[in-house]
């Protein structure tokens, strides 16, 4: 399994880690710790040194109830950070759903567009196709501001898989090659804790899509619901979730805790190769 990037290919024959870098003042996970350029670049260097293959830069919080950010504000947050990350030896992903932000971020050095709307917003799909970068398509029921109010599913894994299949087809029809596409089931995006657990238990059903699979459970509220721990106390739960996801077919794990997650995945991969 490989992902084609503008500068080459990312080998996914073993699981890799995507480090989370939120350059926002209102992130649920870090409370704005990396909202300044110096702090963000220092964190990016640390994640690269710990072994992250990808760093995902986000300039707008998508937590439930978060305020929307203008394109200009989002660009002003992410572009200086992406430019300063050149030379780290990692792929840079831009976490956005806005076409102008995609364009500015790719011009600054990003090679992956990671979109929680799966390129459904006006102009997003055409922009992503024109940029000739990799794309990550995420499932979300509803939209970030209200997605957790009353999510409903009859078969969460089946419905997520069907949605992602449709978005993959739309991308390919728009000119995005299959080898540039990643899919993400969207843990925590329009899903209750029970939905998330059910989705993780049945994650292998998404393998029928035949594409690289990205998962992001790090520090999320489901882990808090299961353990009773606050955001800063969910490291062990996040690592356990990452291991379970990789055992069920995940190729990329998006996490705030790069070193611990990567260590766990190295052990998991070694056992899986011999199992």
C-alpha cells in the first residue's frame, strides 16, 4: 500500500503516524499551546524527530460548537507555519475544507489536503484536483458546529463505508487519481461514543474500499467516556485505540502523541507480520 505525493510516494506497508499540529487558539486538545509561530515550529520539529511521517496543520477548530474562521484568518495562521516546516523531512498535510486555504497551503509546501467535509464544499473538489496533491476524505454526519446533537445510524460501519465509496468515485470523476486518495471514517464526527466503539470494532469492513485508511482517535471524548479521564489523561487509551485500529486495517494513525503511538505501532506491526 502506497500513497502518491507530488514529491514521491509514502510507503504504507507498515503503519505510519500523522502528528497533529493545531495552530488555533481554541483546540479541544491543547488549548492554543501552538497558536504562535515559534511554538508551532518547535512542536513540528519535535514530532518529526519522534518519527512522524506526516504533520497535519490545522488553522480552524472543528470541535462541536467552535466558531467558524474566515479564509483569510485561516491562511494567516497556517501558511507561515507550513513555510517554516520546510526541510523537516516529513509530508505536510493541511487540515481544511476551504479552497483558498488549500491553494495557499499547497503553495507554501503542503502535499496532502485533509478535509473533514470530504471535498463537498463549493469549489473544494475542483481545487484539490487542480493542485495535484493527495487528499484525505473523511466521513462526517452533519457539520462540526452541530454534529454531536443527535447522530443516528442503523449500521455505522456500513453507512460510513458507503459514503466514502461515493466520495472516492466523485474524486476520481473529477480527476483525482485513486493512488492519491486516503479515507478516514471520522471518529467523533457526528457519532456517539457507542457509534465510535462499534465503528472501531468493525473497522476492517472499510478494507473493501482498497485504499489507505487513516484513523484519528487521539484524546477524543469517546476515550474520556470509556476511561473517565480528562483530555490530558487519555494517552494510554489513545495508544490502545491506535493499536486496535491498525490490527483492523488502519495504515495511518493521526495522533497528538507521536513517540508513544509510534512505539506501540512498531510492536503491533512486528507481531502482525509473524501472526
